[in-house]
């Protein structure tokens, strides 16, 4: 019998010690597929099952596929303190699927089974992929637990929309194994697929002076741009972040250039343009500024308040498009209606490779929010829609879309892990 040779191990996860935690969800069978992928990638995976998970699947299945004993019981004589040893040695813990019950235990720090005890004892990154009924996922308690975990630095993936075990359609399906794998790689800083890229990111609002005391600005929080800068850095790029005034902390490992006005932002970006390979303009740059800002504070009695004249600022992206060599240009389109139409028009007008459109009038999207939904349009006309998700997850997907447009970029080798796992979002 001829046997297909296994795929070549990928350096990303190769040799990493992972714990795959499986809980009692009907989606537990999908953990088998995930385990196979992890093992194919060269990870050394120890499986820990809750008691209820063993009702859905036999530990033997995981034992055969992982080539390691499966931990199922806190009190089993032959398993001793194995869960603590695993917690100690693991480079990362992945809980997939995670039930609502497991989310609650993790959020509250309960330790009444082998998996929650191990998670509490571990200090390595934790990635959780919930799967449950849609109503359960939407329950405020479950959402609060997911938020608590995220705030603590746990990666909690969004369940996917679709047909659920109940037969209902809703949001609660376990994300597919490729999505979980990408999250593991991104989290464990293993995906260096942007190494060699020099990325210029703009973020936040600009402030345009009316007088020394007042300015006009907009509601941009900078969160999307900062998430993009961090994601690119995590994936190995050199990053310069040109930021308007925000309440966010300057990220470590990134050259940080604070600016106030559209003019300052333009200068900072244009002067670094030849250095860059990718420019992502996530900033909400003022299109107009007061034409004659007052040198002294305007008194409220002054008639100047009745009519402030504005003049256009330079369109930074349009300037860059005229000067570009091989740089990839990414713009944003914050809209309140007809997002796709406006995004498509801006892509062409500004000579962009990719535009990220979003409806800032929708709840959970845009300014100030930690989540964002988006429509991506690329220069080939491909349109990809993303439902609301944490901005840091959306950032990864935007980078994936940029990468799909740069097949010869240093970070993209078809035979590399990035090539192998690059998600095709279309
Ligand atoms: N942008 C820029 N320079 C400006 C204004 C905007 O580079 N002076 C960039 C933004 O950073 C964003 C994209 O252009 O990536 C789209 O910005 P937006 O304000 O949505 O588009 P405008 O062309 O200003 O169109 P409008 O305000 O009419 O929607």
C-alpha cells in the first residue's frame, strides 16, 4: 500500500509544546482535526480532556493521534501531578472547543477539574475557541466572561455563524482549524511572515488649531491603527507608527512618531515613504483646517466665531500614490452609508492597493470601539466582508489581505509557514 508522505514540518510550530484542552461540546470531534493539523505542523501536543469531553469522544482517539497519554482525571492514581507538569512545560494552551461552563471557570478562576486547574496553574499564553448554542454565546454572562478573559490577555476567538447542533442558525460554531491555527501562531509570536517588511502606519485623529486653545478634530481613537502596527511588529516587520493624539500607550518595539496636525502627519509619512514597503493609513486625517488660525485666544465676543474659513489639507495618500515605487498602499474609508460604493471610489481615486471600509454609524464598529466590522476591497476588485471582531483580530486579517497582494514580498514564501497557512479571505 503506498502512503502519501506527510507534509514537511513547518518551523513555526515545530517542536513547540502545546496543550490541547477539550471540553464537553458536540464540537469536540473537531478537536481531532485540529490535533492532526497541529501534529502535522510538528507541534508536540498533550491533550487534556474534561470528564464531559470523554462522554463525546474516547481519549484513545487523541492518544493515538498525539502519540501521548491523554490527561482526563485530576485524581487518577497514574496521572499524579501530570496536569501541573504540563502547565509548567507548555509553550501555549489551546482550549478548543471551550464550553460556556469552561469560559466561566476560566474567568472566575475555578479549579474543579483537570483542565481548569491546569489553566490556573499555567503562565503561558492561553487561546480559547468557544463553541456553544448561539443564545448561550450571546448571553450577557458569557460575553462578560469572554471580555474578562480578553482583558486578562487571553485570546478568545469569535465563534462562527452557521448551522448549530440544535439545528438553529446562529453564532456559536467552533472556528475552523485553520483559523484556530492562525490564532495560535499569531499568539505565540511564531508567525514571522512579515519579516523584511518595513511598515509605516498612521493612526488616530489630527487636531487643527482654531486658536492656541481650541481645535477641530474627530472621534478616531487610534485603536485600529495601533492594532495594525502591533500585528505587523508581532509578525516580524519593522514598524513606524505615526500617531495623532490618542489615549493609547506608545507600543514597545515600534518607532513612535507623535504628531498633531494633518500637515505634521503628512511630513512624517512622506519623509519615511522611500524607507517603507507598506503604508497603512488608518488615521482619520482632517480634510480641512482653519485657514487663518488666531495667534491669540479668541474671545467669545469676537465676530470671527460666526464664520471660520477652512482650507483643504494635503491628501497624504494621493501624494504617496504619485511618488510610489513598489510600496503597497492601504487606505481606510470610515463611512456612515454606502460603504462599499464609497470604498471602491476611494480605492480608485487615491490609487490604492487595498481599502478597508467600515460603517462608523454601526454599533460595535469604528471610533472608540474595541471591535470593528469591515469590507475590504483590493485593487483586483476582490471584496471581502468581515463581521464585527476584536480590532486586533481584524488587524491580522488586513495584514493577510495585504500579503495576498505582495506575492514576491520578502515575508511571503509559498513553502514557508506563512505561505502554507495564509488565509484566503475572499
Ligand atoms: N487621508 C489622507 N489624507 C487626508 C485625508 C485622508 O491620506 N488629508 C486618508 C485617510 O487616512 C484614509 C483615506 O485617506 O486612509 C480615506 O480618508 P477619508 O477621510 O475617508 O476620505 P476622504 O478622501 O477624505 O473622503 P470623504 O471625507 O469625503 O469621505
